[in-house]
């Protein structure tokens, strides 16, 4: 970490997309986290202690020396703002930062929502909703368009928007989603898988395990 050495407590669930996005950001910045795994099935997020810290009882949540924060994208921005304010992951120049923000908002409000609305009923109720599928197709098409002729989603450099969207989109691998109509997305995922040294540990492995569990539940 840049100047402060105390570890940040990080409450997380390895398979959760928002948690994977925060973990990739921490790895990218070499921020040391004290990993505290929360088993949502065991309702560990509903204990009195956790609830007292985060009344929204969601992961990811951090506790940075008494400062408690949740909402993955806010945590990612906080890491850069607090510890690496000049890092390219969250550019300081207003227009560049606004572009990253636009994509982060697109992720939380549009793409990740569409992914959840489609994937959750399949995984938890074995129910495939065609309307949700077509809504997701629309949003994936937007992402594919954003990525046309670009190395990264906000331009030439890797930013928080790539990490957030990558964590979201790869959730679809759990159900073997067919990406073939989104060639720019396929190339971008392939490239990031190769380029990010922490990809396999933080994103690849938990997703493969979730996929395995989903398959054996079928
Ligand atoms: N918008 C939030 C979403 C967080 C979220 O939905 N977390 C889920 C796990 S993926 C959770 O904690 N669910 C349990 C609960 O909310 O009670 C973020 O990006 O951090």
C-alpha cells in the first residue's frame, strides 16, 4: 500500500461479482486486505455483529480502520482516491473520469441488473426467462459497441470500469452463456484474462467452481 500500512478488513463472498471486482482492484493496486469470507447460505451476513457494521447486510463491505463502506464501485473508487489518487485506474482528468463513471453507472444500473435478472432464476429456480434474456442481449450489445476498436472499455488504458464490467459479465460463464454475438466482448475478456496476473485467482477459479456446482445441481 502507498503510505498507510494497516490492513483493511474485507468482508466478501468469492463468487459474488461485486466482491470479485473489488478484489481485482485491490490486487491491481497491491492493497493488502484482511480477507473475511462471509457465507451467505449460512446467513453470516445477518448476524448481529455484521448487521451493526452494515445495516444493508451486503458484501462486499470494507472496514478501513473504523471507516465502513459498502457498494463495490464506491469501494473501488475509495481505494484509488485514498491510496493512489494519481493512478490511471481512475483518471483525474474530468472527462476521462466522467467516462469511467458513466460505465460504472451503466454497469450497476443496467448491465449487472440485466445479468442478475437473467442468471438468478436459472441458477436458483431452473427458470429461463425469455424477456430477461432479450433485455440482457440488448445491454450486452451496448457493451460490445462500447468496445469496438478499443483496447479497454473507457479507451486506451485499463480503468475501474474494465474491472467492474469484467466481474459482472463473466458471471454469465456460470450458466455457459453464449457470447458469440458479441465479438468485441469476447476479445476483451480474452485479453484481460491473459493480461491481469490476478485474473485466475480472483475471477477464474471461483467462477469455475460456481459453474461446476450449477452443473451438478442440474
Ligand atoms: N450494489 C451492490 C450489490 C451487492 C450485493 O448484491 N451483494 C450480494 C452478494 S452478490 C449480497 O450481499 N447479498 C446478501 C444481502 O444483500 O443480504 C454492490 O455492488 O456492492
